[in-house]
């Protein structure tokens, strides 16, 4: 779906990551794979379970090669019983292991959501700070391509609503590697929302990223591209769309500052506030539905902070259309924000034609 | 049935110039035979117990009975709020099982767990104070009746059935760490029909997890009798290919022996499903008088004919394992302990309101916690030390 032209544009976008001259290309898939591999090697307690993670090499090949390397004890194929295996994973975390529980897509996590929220997220608090739950729930989230309504929902808003969880939504390979390693090392339950369409995308990464101790902080956003006229905040796939829009806007003399949230919980308000105090205009972008979404939360936070007084115009949210995802290609395309939709929103917010 | 001592034997020992005499050990036949599912042989129907073990089990059952009575009273006085599910009548299950558990074994159950919490190391005061929501509670009052934890005891879970796969997960960790431990995963007849229970059975069997699934069948899931909730009420057979064992849950010795057998079994072979037939005197919870769906006669009959504590006491007395004086002494000590704990649970104070935002995360990265209004940011603090760091 992503054309080579746009991919090149995305790569050439200025990023605040320290760039090294001899950069290597790393796909998101390989970044996740090496994150899991490195953490399993580093800590005996880490294991991965889920449907098809072992002998199939992963439904999306994220766990490729791991079963061959670590065997049945640590890479475990489960039956199609999400509630059961998520519960088993949480129980294993109660008893001191560090499970990575894969949901083939987060749509299926709804079958197990009680274990994620009531057993994982709340136990540390209910036990008054004794039983912490060092588990990672990971898998693809949100819209893919042509998979229709039951397989396209974004769960960012639902999971980030709950205290006790940490929720990460990475964009590129650097995010994927650094944040998954951070999630696995984290002593609290983490929901790690990947994106199927980004798995195959390669991004240039520095040697630092390839290091086996490369960890990114959870809860800190990244400025992908600095700008001064408008702030665009997005997470996951929408970051790519935002960068495309920023390039188009640059051609019109509008410099957009694109913020990649990286984490939904904690949500990095400080970075957003600082940026908006500079640009005075804000557009949020997400693929999920509008009601009670990530953009809604960001709007609320701006309203409750003195940054509100720095706004020259109301905040606009660019979101998926408030309807279940249709299958037909043109309808599906019309249901998700494209670069042109973000450009349109920015122009409205800036009051330009 | 309680008079079934024809094959009981005891070793008598004269003491104190013949004024007192007691046995140091006795052997009993279990009150009702075990029922087996896919097992060639089952636990022994002959159980030996020493005087010390017997007195200890009696004390423990009596402590649970008294502490539950106190909990019920505290609830009626409105000092305990919300949910309060009493274990009165079911004591033999927890005490018998604990008697066979070793240091490395684990247990998880649902919400009828005040007794288990005490058996797993929390003082009576710690349990009652948790019920009254005070700082002396084992979860500092933050959990309440359904969320009590201690070493190797993973609660205390409020969502019916969720604890079953969690328990299989704890068993998974035992096997992974190769620590020789098992996990007892308890649930009721009401929970037994949950899909996740079967999911847990399935994976435990495939992966040969040292998990003992235990259905405490007290005949009722809230107000719905077993016959009305379950198409198959032979809960020990519900594991299908998993072997199963039916035990008379009112006979503490049968439970003890059955659990010993099960622990031995699962360490070698993988999971087993136990059904412990038991009975609860109270309603489902303190909000339920427990008489709209069953007759008072039924409750009375169990109290008079099958009470786990009375029947065990009689066995001890008959065989000379204990004297009336021994029993009186224990009863009085237990009463004293529970009375003191009750007083403490009433007089203790709650944790300060600042602890509302304590221990949400073991490693907080969120900064301040959003309070009731945007201008009220609360501090996240950490008090206890997380055990899984």
C-alpha cells in the first residue's frame, strides 16, 4: 500500500534521533523480532506464548526463528483460547516469570480483556503493592487491509483508559525495538499495540538502535519533524500519514511539527504543550474512532492546562470515520484519514485556503 | 457415620500417673469412599494422623469458623461493607488441603477466601482488619474481602472463573522454574461451567502442568442449585480426558489424603480435577439469607449430621487423640484470639487518603496522578516492595 516514493519521503524527513552516517535498514518486523530475541537471551524468565508463535514462526512472522533457537519451553503455541492463555500468562507473571502474550490481533484480545484489566492491570493495586505483574500483551492493532469490521478495530482508547496498564503504540523500527525491550523489562503490565501494515516497512536506524541494550523510555513522545506553524500529534500508522501531510504542507510554506506519541499511557502531555506553546495550533491524528478517542483526551488535556491560552484556534481531531470498517476498497480508503485529510484539517485550523 | 470407628485404632499412652490418657496417633477410615474418573487407583481410604496434626487441624477449622462468624457480625453492624462471602461449613476443604501442601506449593481461589488467607499465613487480625478496611489489613484495606494475598497465595479473585487459568499459569511457572511446586486452583460449582475453566483444563493437560483443579461443590452457585446450572453435575468428570477424583469435603482427613495423592499425581502426570463435596451454612454472601432457594431443614440436617468440625472432634475424642479438656482449651484460645482480632479490626484506623494513589504501578512513569479536578494533581507513591521485580 505504501509507495516507494512516500517511503523515501518518510525517510528523508528530519528526525531528532541522532543520525549516524552509516545507517542500516531495519524492518519493523525484524526490530520486534530482535527485541524479543535479545530479551529472551538476557533474561531466562522471559518466554512467549500465543497462537502460531512457535512452529508457524508467527502469524505475521514476528517470532520467526525463535522456536528453533529456544525450543518448546520458551516459545509456546497455544490453542485458540485467548481467555485461557491470557489468564495462564498473567498467572505465570504473578509467580515471577516474564511472559510475552501475543494476540494474533488485538481484536481477539476482547475475548481475554477481563484477564488484561481485572487480573493484570489491577492486581498490584489490590494487593497494596505486593504482587506486580510483569507481562507484555502484544500484537497488531487497528486497521490492516481488506480485513473488514471485526478485524480492524483500534484498541488504543480502551486500554489507555485504564490505570495500572502502560500502553505503547510504536511507529517505526527504532520505536519498535526500543519500546518493546522497555516493555519486556518493565515490571508492570504493558499493552503493546503494533500495526500489521508497518511490519514490512524498513527504516534506516543508527548503530545505537542495533545495540542489545537499546531501550527507549516509556511515556516519552518523539518529535519526528520540527515546525513552527502547527503541531500534528499522532500514533502508529497515523504518524506516517502525518509525515506525508507535513511534506505536502511544506510545499505550501506551512511548517508542521509532527509528534509521534510512542506511548498512549503515559501520554506525554509535556511535549505536546511545549510544541503548542510554540506553534499555537494543534491537529491530532488517529485511525481509531472519534468518540472518546486519543484525540479527545489530548483536547481535554489542553483545555485543562495553561497551554489553552496559547491556542490561536480550536484543536481539530482527524480520526477514522465513526462506522464499522467496510470491506470494499474505496469505502475502506474513505474510512481512514489520508494525507489530504490532515492537510485539509491543518488549513482549517490555520484559517488558510 | 461418625460412629464408624470399628476399624479405627489408636495407640494409647498413659500419662501423668493415669489421670490423663491420650493417643499419639490414630488411624481412620474415610467417611465416604472416593470416586475415581480415569484413575486406576485412588487415595488411601485409611488415613493416619498424629495427635499434634489432629489438634492443629481442629484448631484451624475452629479458627476459620469463628473468624467467619465474627466477619458476619461485623457485616451486620455495617463495619464490613460491600461483599462478604462466608466459608462456614466448608472449613474441612481448606484445612485438609493445606495440611498436605508443602512449602513450595501455591493456591489460588475465588472470593470465599477468608479462611484460606488465614491458613496461608495472615493472622486473624490481618484478615478481619482487611474486611473492615483498616491499615492493619493484609492489603492495607485497599483490597477488602475479595482481594487478600500472601506468599504463594494469589487471592482472592472477584471475577468468577478467572482464577482458574491464573492458577494454571502459576503451575506453569512452577514447572518452568522446576521448583517442584504445584498450584491448587479452586472454583465453585457455579464457576465450573465457565469456558475459561475448560480452556485451562485443555492447556494444562497438553503442557502437563502441575495444576490441581478443585471444584468446591457446595451445591449452589449463589441461588442456583448445581442441578439447575450444570447439565453434568459430576464435576470431577468435567475435565474429560483429565483424571478426576471425588472427595467428601466434610471429612478433613479424606481431603488431606486426597490432596496428598493429587500432589503426588500432578508432579508426575499433569493435571487432575478434584471435586470436594461440601456445604455452606450461610447464604452466598451476607446479602443473601440463603433460604429462598433451599430449605432450612436441609441446612439444619447438614449442621447436625455432617458438620466438619463436630464430626472431627468426635473422632478425636473417641480415639483418645484429644480429651474434652484439650478441645475446651483450643476453643477458648481461638475465641480469645478472634475476639481480640475483632476488637482490633474495629478500633484500627484507615490508611490516609494520600494512599489512594499509592502503588498503582510498581514503576510509575506517569508523573502525578490525575485527581478529581484538573487542578488537583495527586502524588503517586510506592510503599510496599513488589515481589516480581
